[in-house]
C-alpha cells in the first residue's frame, strides 16, 4: 500500500476538517456526506449505471466516479450502506483535493477497498476515513474509551462505517500505542500464518517502530526499532507467548510454545538476531536431555 508521508497526511487532515466545518456537520454522527459533497462543490449525485458510456473506461467494473468538469459524482447505490458511504466520502475527497483533478476519476473495488499502490487513491482513502470519522474528534473519543475490540465495534454503528474500516481507524488514530494485524486463517507451506495488513498508531510506531508480519508457529509478531532509539521491552502479551516472566539478565532458556521449541534471550526480545553461544548452549541442553543419566 502506498505510504503517505507526514506532510501529506497533515494536508489531508486540514482539507477534511475544513470541509466538515463548511458543511456544518462537525460533531454530527454519522457524518452527513451529502452535505460534505455539496460543500466540495459537487452539484449532483447519480447511480453508477447513469455514467455516460462515452466517458466510462470500457472493461472496468466501477463502484464510483467523479466527473470533474460537470462536478457530478456517480456511486453504485446497490452496495451495502457502509461501503456506499465510503465510496461517497472517497469521491468527495477527490473533489476536495485540487491536484486530483482530471476529466474523469473512476474507482473500482480494488482502489476503494483493497491495498493500493497509487498515491492518489491512497490519499482519497485516507481522506474518506477522516470525513466519516471526523479526524481528531474520533481520536479524542478513543482516548476516553476502553481499549478493546468491543469499543471499536460499537463505534462502527455510530459512524455508519463497516467494522473493518472502524478497526483500521481505531488502530491508526488511537493516541495510545495500538497496533492491528489482519491475519489469514490458513497456514502457508512453512507453517506460518499470512499477515495481510498491519496498522499502527503514531504512538506505537514511536515506541516500537514498524510492525513486521512474522507469525510462524512458536513465534510472535516482530517489530523494527526506530533509528537511534533504545530497544524497548516487548509488550507483555507478546512476550508471554514465547517465554514466562523472568529476569532479562539471566541465561537463555529453551521453552516450548505451540508444540515447537524456541530460544528466548534479551537480544531476541529486542528484535536483534540471536547470538551463536545461545544456540550452542541450547543444543547442548537438548543433548543432555536425551542422554540417560548414570545409575
């Protein structure tokens, strides 16, 4: 997925906040997106079936389109309401961003609801979330609410959003260190589970760095430390999957998790590569365990 830099994110946040204010819907939930589109200069909204054939790109199954010249938006009204609202917000962001202007802006399911490598679509998706969840107001609500799955799912109904989108926003904008991993159910050939998407709050990235998908049996997700930062201790709920509570200065010990052996050491807990002596001692311990003791 295209990564938005801090300058672009801040710019989109200002644009979305101004649009919500101009539409008079700040603090109104769910956000009245028709008012936001009107504030963005969109004069008409039609079903996608009404998009003229002479301007539509052949062979594309469209969910939304914005005709800049006519300031008209086209949306597939047969979609479930949460997806339709996201499409409306996505097209409104295209209209609000002057550098997105073109004769016609078309959007398929891949550009709206899947990871996209196109920066212009990533910007519209990010901005759509800001319009639906109202940016900083959502973060302020999260700071006062319990940090659990039930809270995120309850907020989905209040904002007229899907559960998937709400969980994404919950992790991305939470003021506390929070991360979300979307994990596949079926193991790959090497036994690991695929990690389809990772989302982390700014506080999480400052403390732990970027999350990397690594969910092999007997191991937990890893993270890369920010440059120049001292190695923080791993979150307790992650470390407890590979070793019980213990002194960080003690010798490495072999533990068993999920039917497989793994070696825990302070260096490994901080994300560093395991040292050779640790592996040697663990191998020696396994040999001693297999050798019968003398009578």
